[in-house]
C-alpha cells in the first residue's frame, strides 16, 4: 500500500497521463517559452495576498493546470504565475494562460448541468455541482464576472471577493 503512488489510475474512464506524455508537454512548453520574454510577474516576492492578506505571494513556475473535458483529462505542469505560500491561492500569468488556451481552447467542453432557480426578489440563482467546486477549488466566497457571448453562452470568471 503506497498512498503516494499517483500512477495508479483511480477511475478506469479517465485516461492515464504517462510520464512520456508529461515529458512531451514539458518539451513543448520549453519550445514555446523560448523567445517569449520573461513573465512580467517574475519580480513579485512577498506581495500581499488578496485572499488571506499575508505578505506571502511570490512568483512560481511549478503551477499545474488540470481539467477534465469530454473523455479527456488535460494536465499541464510547470506553469508560471504567482502563488500565496500561506493559503495556496494562485494565478497563472499571461504566458501560462496562453498555453492553457492553446491546449484546451478548441476542445469541446464536457459541461456540467447547473440548475437555475428563483432565489427570491425576482432574482435567479445558479447552483454549481460539487464536481465543479472540486475541479475549480472553489471553497471561499468569490466574486463572479459574467460575460454573455450569445443568448446561450456565457463566460464566468471568478475572483476572490
Ligand atoms: Zn494567501
């Protein structure tokens, strides 16, 4: 019994990422980074955290992006951005966001069904399924910016309140 062995697939329907695939992604990211100027966040160290308030936000280059789309699990390691060493809140920088977009942008999202119901006073509320909370690590009060793209599509961006 080795609880740290993450190579053992937990669910058969989630494709396993092999070390070769991770290495391939690392090489790909290194290629993309070559010629791109360094992150503008590079000099950030011990900045105040918008979530916990401590002076512990610094530049990091070991962030991991993980998402499950239709029949596919995407894991992108070694991304740069900033992270709070106290509460763990993090944000990807522009270069990393671009890399994430390139790997996920043209893929159909699996999508989660959310119920929209009346919450009183003529307002409607949307309830996020537990899976969404887990994948996006939503545990605290956040502010959401909603951008309607059409009558059927919208982007929801979350920010710490
Ligand atoms: Zn913090």
